[in-house]
C-alpha cells in the first residue's frame, strides 16, 4: 500500500457492557496502527446478536476508551454531553441499522447459488449434531435443504410464509482450499470441506457475524482487520464470502492469545479481565496502555516505558509476536511504579484523594500541602494508587499497635520509655518541625544523651506510625507537623510512653 494515509482499521466490539482487557488490546493495536500510518481508526458496533444486547453498553465502552486515551477517528464517539454520536461517511456504524445492506448481499449470493435457504428445524439440527458426534465426525450441516428439489423448496417456503416464519440463509462453501494470509501468523491453508455452510441470515432477519463483518469491512473500506487470534478459524469463511461477492479481502492481523502466568488462557476465574477492574484498582490509564501495548508487541529494544505518543511512533504490526503474551501482574506493578514516581507530588495528591476515600479516609479537611507531602513520601513505594489508604492511614488517625513494636531490637522497654520521655520534652520546646531541622536537633539530642540512633529513632517512628515499616521518622514527623501539627505528634509520643509504662 503506497499511500499510508489510506490505512483504515476498525475496532468492532459487541456491546456486552464490559471491556475485556483482550478487547482493549485489539482496540489499542487497531488505533495505533492507523495513527502510526496517518490513517483512520474506526469504531463500529456489532450488535447482530440481539439476545446479548446490554442497555447503555455503547456509552460505557466509549467512556472507558476515552479514559484510556483511545479515541477513534470515525464511527461512534462520545459527545461532550456524554451521549453517543456517529461521525464519518460510512455510517451507520451500528450493524442493526444496516440490515437492508446485509439482506441485499445475501440475496445476491442466493441468486448466484452461493447461498441457500435452510428450513431445517432446531430439532433436526440437534439430531444431526448428535449423530455426527456419536460417529466422531465434526458437527456440520449436511446440506439437506441445498439438495431439495425446486418444488420441495417452494412448498417449504410457502409453508414458512403462511406461518409468518423466515427460513435462515446459509452460505454454500465451495470445494477447494482457502489460504488465510495473516500478517502475524503467516499463511494458513484450510481445506474447504472442513468448513461448515454457515448461517449468514438468521430467521429474525439479522445477519450473523460472518456476513455482517465482511459486508461492513468492505463497505467501510477497511484495509487491516486487527483482532484476536480466536477469529482465525472464521477467517477462511470470511475470505470465501469476499470472493463470492467479487470483493478483495482486507489484510488480516490476528493478535496472540493473552495467557495467565501458568500459560492457561486468561480467564475470569484467575483474576480480573475487565479493563475497568484495573482502573478501579488504581492503575493509571497510561500505565495500562503501556502494559497492554506490550502484550504481544515487542519493540525489540530495551525501552519499556512508552507514552501514547511513543507508541504511535513506534508501533509496528511486523513486531507483533504470534506466541501467547503472558499477563504478568508483577510487570504491571513495575510499570505502574515507574509512572507514579514521575508524577509531581501535588498532582499525585489530587489523584490519590478518591483512593483515600475508597479506604474510608476523608481528606476533605486536610490541607493540600499536607496531602502533597504524604504523596511525596509514598510515591517511590506505591505500586498502584489504591495502596495509599492502607499505607497512610496513620496520617489521618492515631494508630493502634502492640507496645512491643516500640522496642528496638538492641534496646528494652525501660530504655525506650526514657528515651521517648526525654524526646517528648525536647519537642515540646521545639518550634521548627521542618525535616532538616528535626534531623539536626534530634541527632544532637541522641549524641548528647549517649543514646543509640535505633533506640530513639525506631520508637519515635513507631509511635507516630504504628507500623513496622514506613517512611523514616524525620519525614513522617515533618509531614505530620504540616497536618494535625505538633500537638498530635506530642500526643502520639505520650500514648507510646503510656503503652510502655
Ligand atoms: N464483534 C466481534 C467481537 O466482539 C468482532 C470480531 C472482529 O473483529 O472481526 O470481538
């Protein structure tokens, strides 16, 4: 393809009401490939299965996509008022509004004898299937209706019409072989005899996926169909429909499976599979985008952190692997921590507020400089935003803890109590609670009193945090001073002294 700006990709989800992480990858790769080439990415909604329709699913999908920073150039989009709209010259972009088009091509296939009506009852099809399974044959339609005489067909058609029913339409798979030329998986040859005569129009007048996808990809001038590898077995069927209609098939790029670390297929049973679940857990959208981009794509360099712009520049279908991509949560955490540490403290504090709330911590009364300071203390340690509540509860309420925790390993209860009493005296008269000053004053105090660092700093830190592990005592103390203040610090020291008495 010489003119890359002609590249048109589409993401074609069914409106199921959630965005599987694998579907998000499909959306991202389709979008990136279009953007990388200066082409057009399209969002089309495939709602041919009316039983699976979910109210509000399109808005929902668009909101998730927008949050993730993936906005398509054409097709469905989210308007400023939160409702959905369609844009582009190839609409409607909702399959249920394109029924006449599918019917037209189904009729054309019938007149070319490349499709036929099928009147078989559910019961007959079930029996046939059972028989074939018993004989260890692949279940396939036996062309019973294809082989009826013209008279028999007419009679059945009249009967169907009289009772207000419609026969389904099946595609007639011709003899021979079909080669799928996939940009990622290479050439895959199928013997046509293993392909079933697919239903292409159902009795409710709706097309099945197979017909609709071909008609739409052709009419929307899609150049690259990018989708999960589970659609590979459908592709020869699609290619045969393209050929029967005299159309040039699109290019195909199937994306590798996403696997759990134990190499099983990523499934709900082993963890979350919805993109939204990860957002709720406090992974930033750009972190998820970065992580998902690497599920199957490998830039073949050392780089692991990619902004959306980097991805647009570097994404290349020829660097997508065909082997399964492992969904490694440790990797996700690592990428996440890399992003979090780069966020300015104040901005991070704002991002953390909803997660504090999620943990029952009300930050409404806390000054932003206090929250900013806490964010700064934690940012090198956070793997995801939702961890903030459990890590920083002590900044919002005096902690409870076992008194034994106050005693440093080389000290004892009595020494600890004495150290804290003296320290408390010192801090009562101190006015400057900046971290730098605290460090000077307290270190001097330790030296003058011949204490070990540990026997003072450990209990000070525990008295303030109640935690075995936390940021250091000077930092915590200086931060607390910005929030609840010196009174609270002294109160916590007193509580610790009482616990030791
Ligand atoms: N509607 C299909 C899905 O839900 C789209 C498959 C395709 O991209 O062709 O995944």
